[in-house]
C-alpha cells in the first residue's frame, strides 16, 4: 500500500463542502510512480457526482490533450478520444486541495486484485524458483570428459 499525505491549511473564505476525514483514493497499481485512477475512483474520493467530476475535468472536444489548467482536474495524456479518462493520484489531491479547498488530503493507492496475467506470472516465477532450487542441489558434473566417463555407473558400449 502506498500513502502520500499532503496537508493544507484553512481555505481562504471557508468552504462548507470540505469533508473532515482524509481523502482516500484507490486505483490499479502498475508502479509507485505510474499509478493512475479512473473517473469512478475520483468520483468516490472527491465525494462528488459523476457529472460534477466531468465538469471539473480539463477536456476539450477539439483538443484531445489540452494544456495544463490549474483551475481544472487535468487527466493524463490520451492517444485516442475513445480512451477512458485516467488521473494521477497527485493531480486529484492537488485539485482537491487547491480548487475544492479540502483541508486535509491523503492519497492512498491500494493494489488491485490480481489479474489472470499476474497469476500466470506468479506461477512462472514459482516454477523458475523450483528449477533453480533443483539446479543448486544437483551435483556439478566434472569438467573433464575422461573423468565424466569414469564417473558413470553404466559401462560404455
């Protein structure tokens, strides 16, 4: 589990929409620096409606990847209009802190349940470890061919 706390002072002017509890985000884990979350996780973490999240998002029908806008929730780079919007947890935390004026923001990324690919890779790793253990436990064959012939228990033809 990866946790990134970010504390923010009281908002100027005050906000009644700020939750008292820390903001928790959860998403699919690729690596610590590349973890991205979808629109549903953003909706749950910000405690806002799906329509509100889409209104907050920096999108433009004419421009697939608009420039950074500090007043909007900026999605990650997309190569196709049909790709789903995904966000970096730090961007969601920044938006919650700076735009929505949520006082305390904690971004927590949890590992997703294992997929078929992850299960296959885990089984391959176990098999490789078993092979390594057998090889480490095996006798080292003699380097000299004459010594190898004499070490065999069966006679030569």
